[in-house]
C-alpha cells in the first residue's frame, strides 16, 4: 500500500513514491464500532512537479484545483461541490468541520462573528441557514445565533469556561420552501480558558502533628488547593510554597513543602515539645505554575503540633524520703514521693510507675501513683510488728508507663531511698491456744482445777500486767484466777444440761493489760464432758388404758435415760413386792433391751384407775434404778378392744349417782336461762306500750348535746355586716323571679296555721301538741333558717335592751303550774321552779 490514513484522518505516504500520472484517486472509509454505521469519501491527490501535494478532509478542509473565485478565509464550505463522475463523489457522510475556538471573558462587542457557513448550492437557489443544539435553541438559549441568509454565526455574550467548556451544534441548510438541501453538519465550539480563578484551599486551616525529635524528611501532612481553570494549561497548574513559620525556633526553616503535591515534611532537626509545642505555617498556592508575576495566589494556615515522646525520664525531687507508721496498721499512706517529668502531663509518657527494688523482702509496703499529682504514695499493705522490725530502709525506682524513646537513658535521679520508722503501739494480749479443748468427766466437785488458760502479751518491751476475767459463762460453772488464768469449777458440771451441745461446754475469757490505752483479747475454752451414770431411767408413758379382760390388750412401756452408752440399756423391768396386790393383778414382760409390756394377770379387774409401780434398772456402772408410777385406766371394752363411753366414765371414778346429779344440774341451769330471756322480752314489750311525752331519742339525761360556738361577737369580726341588714322595702323581693332571692330575706307567702295551746292541757295532749307544731314549722317556708343558713340581724355597736340577766325567771302571774307535777319525771325540774312558790 502506497498510502495510509491515521485515526485522526491524516493521509500519508508509506514510502517514497514516483507517480507517473498527474493525480492519484482512492477512497477513504470510516465506520462507527458501536452503531456499525459506515461512511466513504473519495480522495484525489494532484501530483506536482517538485513534490507531491495532497488534498483531504483534515479538519474539514479540502485542497482542490485552484479556483479562480476563492471564498473568504472565514467561510466554511462544509458541503462539497458536486463534480462529474470523474471528480469528487460524496458518499454517506459530508466533511467534518474543524472545531471553533472562542476565548472566555471576551469583552465584545457583541454579537461577535465566529464563522460563516455556506453551501455551494447557494449560487443556484436561495438557501436558509439555521443552527440547533445546546446554546442555540436549547438552554442556555441564544448563546449562539446565525444569519439565516448569509450563514454568518455569532456569539451573543461573554463565555465562561468554568460554566461550560464546549458546545455541540448542528448546522442546517434548507431552501425557501423548507426542503432540506444539505445534510446537517456538526459544529464543535470550544471555550478557550483564561486565568480568571484563584486557587482555593479545601480548608482554610489544616491541622497536623509530628513527633518531637523527628529526623529531617519526616512527613507531617498534605495541603490541597484546587483551581477552577483548565488543569491542562498553566492557568490551572498550582504550585505551593511556605511563606512564614511561627515561631522561628530553633530554625526559621523547620519545614518544607512539595511545590506540586503539597506534602509538608520536616527539613531540620531539633523539634522539642518541651520548648515549642506548636508551629503555625502560612502556605501559599499560586497558579501559572507558581509564577508570582502572572499567577493568582491564595493562602492557608497549617498548624503543626509537636507530639510528645518519652524523651524525659521521671526524676525524684529529693534523694531521700522519710515516714513513720504505727504497727498493726494497714492501708495507710506513710510517705509521699514527688517526681518531676517534663513530658506531656497525664499521658503514658508522664504517668509514673513506682517499684520497690530493695528493703522490703516481706512485702509490707507498696507504692501507688496518685493519678492527679503523679506522686508516689508509700502505703502499708501488710501489718508491721515493732517487736520484729523497728525501721525499714526502702529503695524505690520510678519509671513511666511508656518506655523511653530510643537513645534515652534512665537518670540517676530516678532512684530514691525511703526510711520508714515503726511506732510501738500497745497490742492486745492473745491466747496462744485459742479454742482450747479439754476433756473431763461430768460431776467433778466444786473447786476442782481444770486447766490454766493463760494469754501472752506481744509487747515485749513494755512492762505490763495481764489480768483475766470471764466474758461468757452461760451456766456460771467456771471461775478464773484474775492473775494467772487458772480455771476451776464453781459448780458441778452436768453433761445433760441444756447448755451442753454435742457433749461440749463453751466459755469465753478476757485477758486485758494495763497499757495506755488498755488492750484486751479473748479466748474460748471448750470442755468436753465424759458421761457418767448419774441419771436413772424413766418409764413412758405415764398414763395408759387397758381393758378389764387381760386377753384383749396390753400396755407397751419404754425406758428412757438421759445418759449415753454404756450407761443406758439394756434395761431390767420388774414389779415391786410391796404391795402384794401389784404382782397379783399385773405382770410385766420384757420385749427387748428398751421395751417391755404391762398386762393384767387376773381374768377380770374392776373398772377404775390404778397406780402401777414399775422398777427399771439401767446397765451403768454402778447401775441405777428408778420406780415409776403408771396410771392405768381399766375399763370395759367392746369387741374391737376399745373402751366404751360408760366404761370410760366409770373408769374415771364416777358412779351412777354422780352422773345423775350432773344431768339434773344441767337441766336446772337451762331452765333458769330460759326464764330470764322470757322476762327480758316481757319488760321490753311493756316499755313499748307506754307512750312517753317525748321521744326517747330526745332524752337529754343520757345524751351529750353539742352546741356551736358563735365566737366573740360582731365587733371583733372583719365582715361586711351591712349585708346582714333587714331590708326595709319588699318590692325588690316581690319582683324577683320565683326561686331567686337572697338567703337573708324572709319569703313572702301564706303562713301556715300553728296549733293553739290549750289553757289547761292534758298530760296526754302534750306529745300531740309538740308533734303538730313540729310538722307546721317544717312546712312553713317563712320560718328560718330559709335555706339552712341562719342569718342574724346586726344590732349595732351596743344593745339598748340591757342584760338578759336582769329578767326575773320567777313567775309573777296568778297562773297555776301545779299540773307540771302530773307530766312525769321529765318535767320535775319545771315543776320545782314554778309550782313550788309557796315552799319558797
């Protein structure tokens, strides 16, 4: 192949050619891989005399045979001229138009012509041109326009590349009737970038950190600034530099920044947090590749914190410390160790850890760290004894929670000595053998020496005396010598006592010294009592019942002994020889070592209660015997061997005459109760038939009457008493609606007729008269209280009537009041006051 075409449409010769003819023609094919659309274009190359020239469609231009009439330089001929069959032949697609570049921020004037588009057919027919696409007939609208007749395309306003970098339009050519003359042609318009945007940092303040003592070249952090201009041009290429560093210690250039990436690294050694804890670095970002003369700049602040490393070992502020501790005390701080550490407070590099490296082999002390002050608190964790150790010489080492940084050595001041003196305290005496156990037989005589229960005073360097006393002796059986602790019996010890538990008696004693202050200790003595045969056996049960015929049943008896083996069974049961009737009427049979059976020897024994003595003997050494009396009830029995009711009574010792006498007494008692009830009912009936002058509920003799108090009168009350005045006119009352009136107004209406009291009433009419008056008052709406609120008229500041005590209560008329004596005991007081004038 002599010619090839590149991906960008460039046609080139593959080798040096010698073409005999004046021209070379071939076809160039293009296709879309996605849509499989294909286009063909014919290419004709004219051969020159000196060198070969080519004609193609690179950037949409075509070189042909020189035309005597050349179009203007800004005129595009996107639609090729139609030649004869020997000339160019248009296939499926037209020529590609080169992009149109428009600078942004142009100052005009607008509209500003960009290019002119024309078709070669406009020489034959009138053609109308139009453009479509974003920026023409799609938002943003009317950025570009075209003269429909001349084909000149304009931009109507300044462009902003940061708003939109390119536009894709399509040019159309139609005749005056709207018929398509040419196929639409694509137009690409690119906005040329101008340096109109400063670099902008993502953050105005950047925070970073670096360890103190870091080597040069240690990465700190990265700052980033973005420029909205075209990053492929110098307008958008940002470069960084450090403007200032504060403070400038130990060097004014402690950090450097990569001008392209924005990475900040250390450039000098000597970072020390204890001297400078923070640096403030001003960073400048400039576009135009950092050209300060033409580029635009912006600044940001980088705050670099120097982080702490453990490069300062803790040091004691003193080489020796001292303290003292009382003996037998624990969890007590005896000394405070102060240290100094220049690292970051309350960090692992600062927090102190203390360790005792010598002087305390038994582990009496521990050094704890105060989390606030970082001091070491020497604390007693195990009690010390003055008699064993009077003083301690401790060696304490201090370190940090975090290990020291590489290359840092411990200071000689990280070790200190601590001297602790032990104070002697009066200690309580103690019993070496506490819960001392001794064994002895019960029943030892009073005054017997049991043991010596002595205590030891641990204060060997104090001359003190120990005295003993009892603290707990439940049965008060023991005595202790106050001087030497010798214990003797004060009473006979009994193993069967209630104070004994599991054969052991327990007592507690107190040993006290005479120190200042006195101290005391307690000891417990346990006495194991060995059983002796000091308790005779007893028989159970104490009472029994048996039928009068021996063949029906017998009595099972059991022997019980408070002692223990071997002082208990087997037991021997026997009946005494005296009186002889016991052995004649009864017999005892041994069942086993602890049980026997008592039964009748005779065929019949009269019913009754019999005292049967039985002697029982244990197996102790020496053996003990005891005669127990068993009350046996002999009674007639039924076929099942149970005592009958009559038999039980008879057995209890009651004869037939006694039973009859008891029944007669019961009948007489019931008769008396019945007569009393009948008499009470009759009296109640008589009370109801006799009418009294007043209701029993109103009887004041047996009742307590409670009256309300009225206080101190009107003058000592802060009330508006004008509301209590009796109205002088009643028109406003009569004019009110029914049911609406003041509570202190007397209702107007017909008054009921009250009964007239007879001149000489009959005693039987008094009750009727009172009841009729009560009913009339209850039905009288004009009688106070009108609505349960009793209202009193205000009488003014003083009463003109005088005292009611001046009224004479005696009768001055000629009326005879002797009839009051006939009204009964309730009117006796009135009869004495008014009917006894002659006696006075």
